[in-house]
């Protein structure tokens, strides 16, 4: 194959417009579950064997003998809007890298698809447009997207091709990057650009209902794969990320190929299937007390896993609320553990006090959210760590996790992993790295919505999605949307929607 020159970069953020804290420049610079800001030559070797799109793209691109030119890459934990300063700094790094690279045959960008900046609602549409202006109309521009992307007409118009994950939990992030490299290889050998089509659905799908391990998403993604063939090179279904409050928020299907007729027929068919499944996306939310009591009544093998979805750092929560923790303690749960609780000051105090010490300090509720108060109890320090380890579960696979100074503390029958950085609990090693065997627990509470299922699912006797207080409201009818396009339907959740 010809030695094509391909510029590589990325800018990842999933924006919850109702979250308590924005994503500033420091949030993109520091590492957390993924590496911090990367630029220059080191970028190409910063993601070895990780389940992350840019890692899969680089590995497959090298197999295809592309000549890779690094731009810049950054990611921040989901939160409120990206600050104007952070957005403009990162955009400038990407454009400066392109200017330094000189003429290229293609540009690949590792994007999320649900970024909202303080001054730009369609973050990815703006990034793609700026890159397109820099490279001109003839250079191929391709992007990988998160399954939760809110795909806009501007994004589809500007990029030559985009491809999204097909699993939630996202165990195929690296594989999606590799698919992008293969699709780019085919694109570069064409004299023309592929036909493309986009269809938008008019209802919002709750995050907790988008899991591809269960219906209806499992069947829908099988349908997505089935439409690919001679006339359709690739198709994607993005259920969207509802808390990104802007006009074009919502589910989409889109496809690319050499036949305009087949591409349009594919997206029309997929859009009909997704529309028909609207009622099936309703799911149950448990209240904290009923979830804890139910978990305490379980006597069989394996822990009951409680998903503290409304404080999920992977969807804009701060990881610091204590509603579910308070219920575990108050109801006298035994063999219970919660992770990760974000409280840097408490973690620092635990490190200063040492293992075996008892801390009588307030725990949690550090972000100052209205109505949230810390938990005032005595906590025994059982273990300490620097919070650094390599994740082994299928979601974070190979990622070097950086939780910062971390403590395992106990009150009665409840243990808590207290961290200094906000990281979603989607890997057993969040507990295991500090000495806890999750297989021995009766109840595991995780600040996550769905990603935890990849590693904890095979271990769990049962999974309950809990509506404990937090900023990432699972019931979209309770969110104060201001910018949604007219006609968007919101799906209420609750016990009435318990599947049969």
C-alpha cells in the first residue's frame, strides 16, 4: 500500500450541561483513567494496547504502513461545559500541529461527539469545521465517535466519514479506532468521497437504558452490522447523550457507502427500527433504601451490585455524593463496599493519620451541590495507596489509572474507597488495587451507570440501578432543558417501568 501521510489527534469530552463543575484546561492536562494531554512525537507511543480509539487507530495504521504525524490529544472526565479557554487552547494545538505537518493525505480525529463548550454548542462540529478549513476540501477527514455521540448535520457534512462504537459498556473503543483506519485505507484509494446519510430520532434515550448487553439495544446493534455490504461501507447508531442540552441532542443513525440509494435505504430502515423500540427503552430505577434492603436480603453466591448512576463521574457526576452510602450505613449493611468516593481532603487526612487510625471527619459532598451534606461518622483507615495501577477489566483494559492518594476506610460493615481524583468505578481493580477482594463482598456500590457491567457483571448475582441523589439525573423529565429542538420527547423512568 502507498505510504499515505496521516495526521492524528483527538479532543474528547462528554458534556453534561447540568453537572456542577466545568471542564477547564487543567482537567484536560491531568491524567485520570486515560493519559493526560499528549502532543508531539510522544503522542504516537502514549497509548500502548489500550482500549481507546486512538490506540486502535495507531496500531492498525502502522500495520497499513501509514506515515503518522502526531498533532495533539486530550481528554477530560465528563462534566459541565468545556470552558472557552480550554476549547480554544486545544483547538489551537490541533491547528498548529497541522500547520507544522505540512501537506497531508488525511486527518484522523479521536472525538466523542457530545461536547458542548461555553461558547460553542456543537463542539465537534466546530472542531471538524476548523480542521476542514485548514486542510481544504480534498484532504480526507475521518473521525471515530463515542456510542453516546449527539451527531449533528454539521459534523456529517464536514467529515468525509465517521464511525461510532457499538458496545455499551464500551469494550470496542480500540476496535473502533482500528475500523476507522481500515475505512480510511479504503477512502484513500477512492477517487471520490462516499455517499452519506443521517437520520435523527425525536425521543431521548436514558443512559441507563442504552446497555448493549440487553434488549432492545442488543438487537438494534445486530441490525446495524447487518446493513453493511456492497453498497454500505459502514453504519452507526448513536443513542445520544441526553444531558448535553443543545438543539441537536438525541439519537441518530448514519451510514456511508458507494451507493446513495443503499445508504439512504439503510439509514431509513434503521431509523424505523429505533423508532419502534421507543417503549422498550424504559427501565426501572430503585430508591436507595429499597435497593439496600433488597441487596441485604440476598443470600446466594455473588454480590448484589448497586449502580449509583446519578453520581457517575462518567456522565458528569462529581463522584462525591453520599446518599447511597448513608443508606448502607443506616440500614446496617454487612459486607458492603462503595467506590469511588471523591474527597481529596479526606484521602489526604487518611494518609497523614496512617493505617489503623480512626478519623472523625466529614466525608463526601465536597462539590457544594445544593442539598448535599457530608456524612459525619467515625472511619477506620484500613489501607492506603497512591491510586496508581493498570486496569485489567475489559472496559479500561490496559489503561494506567491515576486515582491520586487513595484510602480504604470502614464504618461498621461498610467499606469505602476514597480517592483524590474523579474516576468512574468500572473495573474491579478500583477495589482490588487497595487490597479488597470484591468476590467476597455481599453488596458492591459503584459510581457508574453501565460501564461497570463489563467487569462486575459476570461476578454479580444481581444489578440494581439506584436513583440516589446526584447531579446526573437519570429521569430526563426532571432536567431543566432550555435548548432542545422542538418535538423532542422525554421518557420518564421509575418503578412503573420495571420490565417483566
